[in-house]
C-alpha cells in the first residue's frame, strides 16, 4: 500500500502556500487541482528525484512547460 506524502507548494496565481497530499502512484503524471484559496486551476507534475523522494512541480495555464 502506498503512503501519501505531504508537500508544501505555492499557488502560481495567488502565491498562497498550500499543503497537498501526493500519492506515489501519481509519479510521472500530470493533473489539475483548483487552488483552495483563489480557485484557479493549478497544474501538477509529480516526479521522482534522484534520491527517490517525490517532487512536485506546479504551474499555471499561462506557463509553458
């Protein structure tokens, strides 16, 4: 069973710090969640770092990735 990892991110729109739960099975996946503060869609990219730790990159629809 995979354990969820808590990560702190900054909303690319309003800059608010948010704690999000990341599922390790989402590794190498992209998905969208709305900001809990400004309700704009945040794009999430979950990947695995060199040390095996989950990394989360967030960006707005305006950012090209």
